[in-house]
C-alpha cells in the first residue's frame, strides 16, 4: 500500500505544471516525493487564484467555442442580449451576442494550460495586452451575470433599465462599460469592452512595468 502511495505521489509531482515546480524551495531537491507533494499541494492552495479572461472566437462561432471549451472543463460566460425590433413584418425579438465574436473564460492561470485554448474549435485566440492574457474586472462579470436570465443567460433590458445600468458605472473606473447597454451596435460594444480591458490591465501591471512605460512616454 505504501509503495502504491509513493508511486502516486511521484506521478503527481512529475505531472505538476513547471511553474509550480520552479517555485518549490531548493531545499526540497532530492527529497522524497511525499515531502515534495505536500509542499506542492500547499503552494497550489496559496496560488489558487481563478480569473476571467476574454476569448476572441471565429466569426459567428461563439456557441461552438463555448461547447468545446466546456467539454475541456472550462467555465464560460457568453452574454447575449434580447432586442425588440420593428420590421416590415411587425415587432420581433432577436437574440444576439452582446460582444460579437467574444466570450469570457474562467480559469486558474497557475494550473490551467491557457495555451491550449487557442487550439479549441471555434476559438481564434485569447485577448492579450502584451504577452499576458487580458483579465476582466470582476465587477463587469458580476454585472453581466446579474443581468442575465437565470435559465438562458440572455439579457433583456427596458429603456429605463439600460439607463440605470449606465448610471451605475458612469462615475466609476469602469465608465466605458456604462455605454455598453446604450448602443445597439455590437461593434461599438466591443470597442467599449476593449477600452475597459485596456484601462484595467494597465492599472494592474506590476509597478516596475508601470514605471518603465511612464519613462518611455
């Protein structure tokens, strides 16, 4: 039994992401797999930070991307909006992507291999600023989840509700997000989303990178 346990621990250590193994103290080099495994488990607990990222899908393949990313174990948020339109045939309801060709992905950057997201069917790439995937402000995700229907996830807002959402963010750091629900143009909503991401990820750069960018300016 002890031998089987040792074999299992050795396998877990050997399969651990390289980023974790590099963070293990040098004093653990050559130590029994059991000691390394417990140290690795504690490290994973401390660094279990799950974040939301933005996936750029292939044109009109958001649903396909969600399907395949979900199969791979990821949690996705694909916000859609229901709009009432007046046409020659009368009033019709249309459901469309809130951010055409974009959706959100929940992942742990320390344990999930984000590189494989790009090779998933329906996916073009992760949105990045520099070399790092763009992180989504928690307040943006929280608002989208709150507004979406509990069953379908589809967002349906009246004129008054749109104004209320806009007012909520008008005086915040996410001011650009306030305009997302005021426009019926999907491409404009994407532009506003990218502005939000740009400001948020600039603020969250390490201090040394911020100092470097300011010096360059």
